[in-house]
C-alpha cells in the first residue's frame, strides 16, 4: 500500500479515534473485517448500503478508520 499523505493519514487516525469513542462496537467489527481480509472500500460500501444517505459520513469514517487499521498492521 502506498504511503498516504500526512493529511490523509491524520484524517484516517481521527476517524479511528472518533469511532473508538462514538461507535466502539462498530470499530471492533471493522477491525475484525480487516483481519478477515475485507478492504476499506468494501466496508464503506457495506455501511453506506445499510445506513442510508443521511448517514453517509459514517461510511466515510469506517473507510478512513479501516485504512488506519491496515496501516497499523503493516
């Protein structure tokens, strides 16, 4: 995986932190999915399909947090 810009890495880390306090069960599920080989893109689409357009920001946070998790496991 190419190294992201420091700004994108910071946004990813921020989403990870946000989910850890606002939706810890969801973050745990994201970590499990990444460990099972799911991609951040897959998880974003999955969340977006189930929460609807009014919560699109949640899908983006999941995507960013998943990218952060991937980097932590490199």
